[in-house]
């Protein structure tokens, strides 16, 4: 297997990483210009006058244990958003290199490409096959200035997962030519493979995960890039030191602990059941034309009149995401599965008014 870091920008590969001030247990740090006292309002467990670790290696180890991979395969990031940004910056020369995206999909890949002045090639998902990945189309679109393809699985906003054999085929075909980035932000809601086992066979596979969705920790901004250790080392070069705040490290450690994870299992099961309940109920409504199967915590729904459905939901105090202006998603709204009472409110709001005699 070839070195997946060899495809990265030569200037990033040559960059001398910043050397942060040393920290050692039991030694007093007079080397980092920190305050010697705590802020009077800082009453939490860990003193916030001290910098967090320059590299959050303990968190990376917890994440690696959670995902069942070797610690050297994980880079902890500020949400998976930061991992997307870092990959684009590491691999794409401004004005020269491109990423490939498969719309309709998460909009942030193209945003970060724009920030880096990388081009965006689009290979749409196959609408007639429930938005399946067009592997042959991606391979046709590839050349030496294509560096990364983002595969969102389960895909936001269409809800389906990529087929494992197709993903392996894509990785194999792009071996030595590009990275395949699987964004698994919604993995925990699915019954699909997590594709971590493929990492041993495909050095050009990168899997992104986050604590923002199923773990219920969007507020702490914590994600993970899981990849070949050479990609991890490369990405860590460009991330700022001390970037994961102490409160985030504490909350992530607790959230990845056995007590929290055990309690989450039943919540996840309940959320999946709730997703199927409202998918069925929505499909029965006269206003609804189609509900796509979902492996995530949302449903993509096509309405005869999306504007009217949005307005009815808004009248009930519920916000839905409007995708009706997205090519291929005419009439479509994305509905997050909420608490059962919220979902009931939504179903009532979208049901035709019953006319009393
Ligand atoms: C929500 C979401 C993320 C998560 O981003 P974070 O920065 O980890 O909060 C990543 N990818 C997709 C497709 C998402 O929908």
C-alpha cells in the first residue's frame, strides 16, 4: 500500500511543526507564560489558568478505544468540521487541486474547498437508486489534480449509507491517486458497517466521526479523524497547538465513559424506533409524496407543497430544513427526529385539518 501522505501538498510535508512548551507531571511550568492563579470565576475541576495539552493525545486514545482502532490512527479535532478543513488544506494546492463531492450532500465540503481555493468537482448520487454512490462516475472524473473525494455515509440529507463493497472498490481504484474520506457523522444511527476494518487494507481511506450527533455532545466541539498514521501525523502538523479546550477534554472523557455509553444504547434504540414510527406516519399523510429510507437521525421527505408544510410546522413552533431549492430535491424537507412529543406535534401540524360537522 502506498503512502497516503505522499499525495499531500509538498510544502505541508516539508513544514517544520511548532514545538510547544514542555509539560511534565509534578513540575511547575514557568515556560508557558500562564497566570499563576485561577480566574476568580473558575471553580471547575481542572484549573483553567493552565493550557490544555498541546496535542490531545489522551483524548485520541479514548476515541481510538471507542472506535476499536490503534491510537496512532486517530487525530482528535474540533468537531469533524475541523478535520474536513484540515484535509482540504493539507491535500489541495490553492488554484490547482480539486475535491470531489457527491451531491445532494453536506455543504461544508465545498465551503472548505472554497476557503482553500480548491476546485469542486461534482459527481451526483444516483437519484433513481435511492441516491447510491456513483463509483464509476467518480473514477471517470478523477485525474492527477483530484485529491480527495468526500463520501457522506449515512448521507446528509438523503439518509442512505454507502455500500461496503462499492466503497472498497473506490478505495482500491484510487490507491496511490487520492484519498477517500467517509464522513460517518451519523454512523451510530445506522445498521451499516463502520468501515474501520477497511483501514487495514486501504491506506487511502479516512473515516471521520463526531461526538456531535449520537453522543449528544455538539456543544463541546469534538470529532475524530481516523486514518493511516501517516495521514494523522500530517494533519496534526497544521492544527494549532492547545486547540481542544480543557472543558471539552473533560466532557469528552465523561461522555465516552462506560456509564454514559451504556445509557446511550437504549436512547439510540428508541430514536431509531421513533424514526421508523414517524417515517410510517408521514408516508400516510396526503401532503407527503415520498419518505426516503433513513439510516440517520433525520428523514428526507418530499411534499406536494414544501412551502405549505414548512409554514404549518412553523405555526406549531417547529423548524424544518428546506432543501426544496437544491437540484434533485425539489419539494423536499429534512426533518430531524426529535423527542416523541415533538414528533407528535409535527405529525399533528402536517395532518389535514379535520372538518367538524
Ligand atoms: C453534523 C455533521 C457533521 C458534524 O460536524 P461537527 O463539526 O463534528 O459538529 C459532519 N458531517 C456531516 C455530514 C454532518 O451532518
